[in-house]
C-alpha cells in the first residue's frame, strides 16, 4: 500500500481533484503526467479496497459471520496487482 494514501475516502477525494485538474487542461505536460500517474495509483488503491469490501460481504453472507478471506484469495489478488493474473 502507498503510505501517502490515508484511506479510501481521502483517495477518492484526491482522485476527484486530479480528474478536475486534468479535465481543465491548463497544466504543463510533465505536471499532467505526474497527476495521471498519481491518479492511477489512487484508482488501483480504491479498486483494491472495494474488492476487499466485496469479499468481506460475500464471506459474511455465506457464513453468517465475518471471517478473514482465505489466503488463496489474497495470493490471487497479489498476482493480479503485479500484472501476473
């Protein structure tokens, strides 16, 4: 996890700010690229957080109580996030 990302809500807020800046189109190319790269990082973080929440809900619905996801799910996600999946 990127240590500069506080939490899901902060990541979404920052991502919205970046999108607005990029849509305005008033930035130099290098600055736009840096914002785009940061946006990709934030987007991946948010996507991972949403997938984790979905897994937790699925587990809760299946078993009636919240339990940690099986290790195999985490390993599959690690491989996907590194471009191996």
